[in-house]
C-alpha cells in the first residue's frame, strides 16, 4: 500500500530566545519519531497537552519545518521550499477554531477562496465548491453568512474549504475542542464519511476518546515519541497504561475494565455498547438476569438521544 506520510528520525525543537535574539533554551516537541501512514487510512493521534501531537500535525502540513530528520508527504520533502504548496495541496489542515480559517462573508465564497488562490479556473472553482459543500452536508447554507452558523456548522464549512483544494489527506488538529456535543458529533460524522466514501486519508488529533473508536489506527504520543500504536481495540485494552499517560478511555471500555478487575470474565478492549452487551449477555443468563430487560433499557436510552 502507498504511504502518504513517512517520517524518518523526525525532530522538532522550539527555541527560546533572549532580548538580543540569543538562544537561551530549547524544548524538544518531537523526538526522533519514525512513522508511516498508509493512504486511505483513518488515523487518530492521542496524547496529553505537550505530548507533541499538534507539532507533528503542523509539520505534515509544512507549517513547521523539521529541525532534524525528514518528513515526506506523498514523497515530497516538507523542507523543500519550492514544493511547499504541493505539500499543502496534498495534506490540507483544519484547525481547532473555525473562526481562524473562515475569512469570507458568504459560505460559498469562503469555500472557493482556497482553489482561487492556487489558480483554479472559475468554472472549476464553483464545481468544487458545490461538491465540497454537499460532502459536508452544508449545500443549503451556501448563501448564508458564516457568522450565523453554529460552531459545528462553521467547522464543516472550514472542512469544505480544505476539501475544495482536492487534498488526498486532511489533518485535523483538535477540530472539535471548541464545540458542544452536537457540534462534535456533526464534525466526526463528516470526517468518517469523507474517509469512507471519498477515500481521503484522515489524521485526527484529538483528546476525546469516543471520537477515535472507529479509526483504523490509533497512535499515542508522549514526550515527542510514539508510545502506543495499534487498532483502537488494541490500544484501549491498555487502560492502566493510558491512565498513567493522563489519558481517559471510552466510558464503556472503562466499565468493562472495572468489571473485569472485579472478576467478571470480559475481553479486553471493548469499545461499543452493543459489543459490551453481547459479551455480557451470556454471563447475565448464567446469573439468571433477563437480558431482554437490559436490551430494552439500552434501546430506550438510545431512542431518547
């Protein structure tokens, strides 16, 4: 499979300077990191504040240039200044605050800004705008002012603006951090559909565990290094290790883990409620507890959401 991102001994140091410009200290945010990401994958990157995950994201988009080592995006070295726009066309970036990315007064004009900037012909721009807005479920809002949109809607417009550039990869740096639960759900649903339907590689930087349970791969960073790398089930089976890294786990995973510690025979790495019920049902039957009542309670709970 093609590797859309490849990092070799990647290092990034933040430099602190004194009043006269002299270097008075350095902080290593990414520390000799090696990484390959396959085209078409949905990869989530987790880590506490200061773990280096956002610094890695900004290097993939060429916002930050490596201090040492090499980072390739579809074979292009991000340190090659002459090809930086090729890097950014390949790997689009969505930031935490959509207000920092939305610049026009009308939604469709904002989405068309990126393609216009790179010289796409006008007729093609409007085709891309229409397709991008449809892809994120915002076609009906194309004539609206972004100021009248909710946080989740604004973020979907920001994603559409990146989509209109036709990237093969989208890097999202904590895109739901400023949103309410409904807005978060909107954005994550949009991201999953872009990955599944359009085949776009997704690199999602987040600290919300529930957002990553359907990813193909989860990477956990700490002190600039990769400390865990696997499927969501493999990573979230390590509940105690994740807590030691100041990270949470999905609620149902934590419940299953606590029951297992209490002696209930459940597998590691349970991620979904239906999976939890499926594994718990035989044990409940053995104990004489009616499973039908438990499932009815679950359906009632889900129907009220």
